């Protein structure tokens, strides 16, 4: 009985030792397997992190390129079509980034295999590199176009400045001509001047030696009464071709011409009521000394105005006329 009991004890002890050995071996195997899996996971994590870092760097480069493109776009307002194309690229980039983000989220949520995740990340990097290269090419094109536009703008600015200077010079010339026209209109407000050289019998003649009376007539227009007093004393002065008064003047007076006093020889006077304008006015001057053949001028003034001048000629007498 005691022997049987000892035999059972030994058998139970051996079984217990064997079970312990098996358990120990299984534990070692599980630890080795866990270590191997952890190493594989760490390697995968490192590789995934490295790819994610590359992806992040590419995204940052694309972000920088996007800023550069936007800067160039702001400086090149005339490249509208090119800008629209770049906007399309930027939209394409946004779509690519959106798709990449969706795929990354899908990877995390679906816990896909390591090889599939690496493949997807590599495809994303290729796509990002393509977008980057395209944007770099277009940035280069924009910079070249910008340089061309700057050169063209400089040339056009030089031409514009030249045309502007010519335009300013022309405008100044036109203004000067307009002022001269205004001065002429203002300085000679009277019109229809006429000089008739009369013989003693009051018939008209062109011969110097037969000139007896000079009849000077003109029309005072309505506009003159707006710039002067109603009744004005007008003066007639007659000058030769050297601006020397002819003989027979009544007196000499000083009149205002512009802002200066000017002395004139008076050959005849006439009082005119400017409130009745327009009206015809006539001066009569009896020649005191025979006129020489040549050109003469008859000018009319008031105390404060110059009304106008008319030229007339008298000639030599010929044998039969």
C-alpha cells in the first residue's frame, strides 16, 4: 500500500515537472513571438513616420510655392488667363490634399496592412511631387512673363511721357492761340471798317493828290455796351506806313490800352451812345496836306478801349487817269 502510494507520488511529481517544463517553453515561445511582433511594428512605425515626414515636408514646400504663386499673381494683374490657370492648379492641389487626407484617415480607421499603407503613401508622395513640379514650372513662366511685362511697361511709360509732353506743349500752344484770338476779338470789337477817299466834289478817288476828305465808317456791335459807359467820346487817328500821324491832327490825348497809357494824335472825334448799339459810326477828316502815295491806317479809340484799325491805299496819278 505504501509502495503504491510512493509510486503515485513519483508519477504525479514527474507529470507536474513535465507540465511546468511545457509551460516554461510555451512562455519563452510567446515572449519571443511578442518581441518579434514588436520589432516588426516598430520598424513599420518608423517607416510610416518617415513617409509621413516626407509628406509633411512636401506639403510645406507646396504651401511655400502656393504663397509665391499668389505673390506673383498679385504683381501680374494683366496675366488674367495665366492666373485662372494657376487657380485651377491650386484647386487641383486642394483636391489632391483632400483626397490624401481622406486616404490617411481611411488608413487609420480601417487598420490596413503595412504594405498597403506604404503603397498608398508612396502614391501620395508621387502625386505631390507631380503637383510640386507643375507649380514650379508655372512659377518660372510667371516670373519670365513678369519680367517681360516690366520691360514693356517701361517702354510704354517712356512713350507715354513723350506723348504727354507733346500733348502739354500742344495744349499750351492752343491756349496761347486762343488767348490771341480772344485778345484780337476784345481789342478790335468794332467791325465793317471802311475808308473812302473823297475828292472836293465828294466823289470817291484812289489818287493821292486828289484826296480832300477821308471818310472812316464802322459798326459798333451790341457787345461793346456791356463793357463801357453808355456815352463815349471816340478818337480817330490816321498814321502813315511808318506809324507817323499825318498832318492836321487836332490834339494829342493819352488813352488806356491794356494796362498802359498810350499817347495818340487825334484827327477827329465823335460822341457815341453805346446804349443804342449796334450802330454805324462815321468820322470825317479834311486832309490838311496832300497825301503821298502809299499805305495808311485809320485807328479808332475811346478813353479806355481800342475799337479797331483799317488800312487804305492811295496811288500816284497816271497820264490819262
